[in-house]
C-alpha cells in the first residue's frame, strides 16, 4: 500500500488551500472557494470556466488538458518542468535532477538513492526514472521519486548507522532498501505490507539490489501483515515511514516510536497533510505539517483489494 498521487508543495505554500478533484462535476460549490491550486484528476478539453471562481488571487489550475496555467510558484513550476522532460534513462540522472530542483538537499540522501536503483523496484516495461507515482498492482502504487526523496530528507537524522526503521506499506520494497543502507549492518530496517504477493515480489526486488547482503544477514526484513498495527517485534523504532493516509495517527505506531524518534505519515481524507511526528524524550508527541499530499488510504487488505 503506497502513495497513489502526491502533490508536493513548497514550504511557502504548504498552508494554502489545495483542491484536488478526482472525479465528478467540474462545477464548484461556494464551500471550496479561495483555493491556491486546483488539481483535476480527469482530462478536460480546456480549463473549466467555473474554476476561476474557486481560486484565490495568484492561484492556478492543474488540469489534464493542453492548456496549463501555473501560479507564480517557482517550485511547482520547476517540478512540472522536471516531469515534462520525460523518462530519464539512468537512475543517476534522476537523482541529479532531484538535486537540481532542490528536492534532494543532502549528500546522504543523494548517495542512497543513487545506490538503490529505482528501476529494480518498478514493474517491467515502465519508465522507471520519470518523477511520477506508478501502479504496482493490487490497487497500490510506488510513490514518485520526489516524495521518496522528501521522506528520506525528513528522516535522515533518524536513519543513522545502528538505528531502527519501520516502513509501513512497503510496496515494492524501495524505501525499505534505502533505510537498510542508511542504518547499516548494525541497524534494522523492517518493511510491512499487507498484500502477500507484493511482499514476495519485493523480496525478489531487494535480492537484486544493493541491499541484498543486508537482507541475507537479517538486517532487512519484509513481512506480510496489517501495517496499522506496526511490527512491535523489532521496535521501538527511531524512524517510521507510512506510505498511505491514515484518518488519525495510529496509536500502535506512536507506541512503537522510540523517544527521540520521528514518524512521517500522511493524515486526512479529502484534504491530506504529510505530518512530521516527533516523540520527545519524555514520551510526549509534537507534530507539524510538511506539505499537502494525496495518498491512498491506510486500510485493510480486503478494502484495498475491493474491485481489483
């Protein structure tokens, strides 16, 4: 269970309203007025005329048509220019572009994303190095590279050698492999995915990757289980990543977070925020919103597979 669609907002616009229309009418009610960015999940022949009344001054529309109007927001425009370049032929080229556009900021994140080849973790025949989420079957997707980079940047200080990391909704195993290389042979990286066939394929992916030896030694493991319950056997964890949106912060994951640790988790239903959850040394919790996102829901295996 991984990210279906990610909307990466720069810090300057994190707290502006974003309206994402996945389906349905292209007319807007007054309840959704004054949005900074409107996103449409379907193709239109042009920008819907009713959209202008729902935008705040300086806002913009993102719609599946040939006419694009971007707001005066440099990072959004840069990310679209990056996507417009099409598939980059090599993993290293993708990382270079993410660095160029300010998504990857640190040497350690650049190094681990260069080492773990994304091409080994996407379905055969797909454009592995384009910055977009991709379906991996079972109503799940692998997140866009810029979201992987963002989460690694947010967690890097909690992925130091010898630390423990938990990846909920591990999907194809990509981030679990990145975590393993960052925490090293003295640490632990645990992935939990509730679709058994995805777990089986993710194990094969890791075996072909730079993290293969860490799996062989037991420092990296992937499990078929309900991620909402975490994986207490290897806890507590310095870092927890959740790749699906929860309605509320899951209490079992908070309990498995080590004092001084950090969890990155999308929270919300229609409007979602990527939350950074820090557990203080006294056990108290502090949270902040990093950016607006769109993830598949953190749900049961049965609900996820409904209609698949």
